[in-house]
C-alpha cells in the first residue's frame, strides 16, 4: 500500500443473503488528505462499500485496506483510524451539545478533562460554541448534523467517512455543512463522501467515482469527467399527448437529432431528450425548428454547460435523483429477506 494512499480496494465483492450482489468486483484508491466522492443512486452499492471499509459489514471477497490496516484482519485498528457519520443522525436529545461530545470523548478513551477540552474545541470548529449548553433536542437539522460530524472527529481520525451528509437539510444548513467540510479538507483530513447530490460532489470533491449496479462506471476529477461529455447539453421536453404513439414519436425525434452534424449524442428518457451539442446557443434554435417541422411538440427547452448529472447520464443512460432515496442498499436488500415490508 503506497504511503500516499489511505484506502485501497481491489476486486471488492459483497453478496447479500438471497443472492443479491451489491458490489461486483470494484477497484479504487483514495489518496491521503483528498476529498473523494462516491456517487450513485440508491441501491448502487456506495453505502455497502463504505460500511465494509468502516468494518460495519463483512465483504464477500476481494481486498480492502484502510490506513494501512486490512479490514478483516485488523478491524480494531481501522476503527481507531476513522470517523463515521451515517445518513441518520444519532444524538441524545436530552443532553447538551457539550455533554454529548464530552461523552463521546470519554468513550474513545480520553480523560474527562481532555474530553471536555476536545468538546469545546469541536463546538468552536463547527460554529456551535454559543449553543453548546443547549439541549440537542432544541437544535435545527443543520446544527444536529454538525454536532454529529463533530462527534465523528472526537478522536482525531485520519479518515472521515460521510454517508449522505446533507440529506434532509435545508439550503442554509447544507451550505453550513459544506463550508465546515471544506475547512476540514484544507486542514488535511481525508474525506470519503457518498452522495446523490451532484452539486455537493462538484463543490467538495477533487476526485469522484460513479458506481451503478455495483460497478464503477467512471472516475476522475469533476472537471475532467464533465469535459468527457464533450459539449453543451440541450434538454428538450416533449409533449406526451397521452397517445400510444408517444414512444414512436420519441424514437423518431431522437433519430432526427442524431442526423445533425453538431449533435454529439442524443438520448430519450420518458418525455425528455438529452442532446449533447458543440454550441448550445447556435444549436437550440435549429433543434427546435427541426422538431417542429416533423410535428414533434416541444413544451420546454433549456441549454446548459455539462454537469455531473450529465456525466452520470452519459455512463448509465438515466438521471440520478436524490429525492428517490429510501435508505441505503443494505437495508433495502435485507428487509424483504427478513420478512419486512418496504418503507
């Protein structure tokens, strides 16, 4: 394991009871002090991978090392090296923010005096020093998330695992958490981040990997991956009309667009055509005119520079939608196996 790599994964596989393969032989590495984004829709395998690396799940096969320690052979050393903040914040609403963090420090082996000093330091770091004496139950969602993140840092881990860190937060709370994480990254903490929010990954991560159906389909810097899209993106919404011929109309429209020399790629999905073109400003009027001439009714058209959502669409043929999340894939796979209904 090279000195500059804090996570190394080789041919990692996880198969759940019942035969569902959540992770299908993936390889990647994370460098020290980088913010690495692991992107994918619900059920793609990202939370499963993170939990294996944090020793919360056993892998089926393959190799995984964290901070120089094998996750199977030396899980205790891995746990001492990492902090972990999950999607669902686990806090004691009856404790004050300061008391909650102090308790976490004691549980990690700090003396009570050291734990109090560390709690005050972390409250200052996350911008909650003025409310540290208030009960956690009175905190807003964004404040609760920041306390949860602070708890993951009590023992000064070299690597911080964050599973959907801003899910459910309002825009103001999300921005506060982003600024906090950017500060941690600048100070040298390695961050391994799973998210379905492309804006979050674009803002925080120097490098990302996109996982879909248990396999990594693309990896690189956000800038490089967006450059691979190859041009501006024109999104065209077509009037479904409620008729049975809608699928044929979409197929005809897609074929027409692909005949244009400036069109690099075109894909239909439901009522939407996503078209990659060389010059969006010049191409949009011609695309609109072409579709009108062939009786394809357009209800909306927009032009934008490529985003990570466009990158995801390029490699998977569908859009990632954070609002469709319903918990991590481990929970979703195990619920029916345990005889439980869907949430």
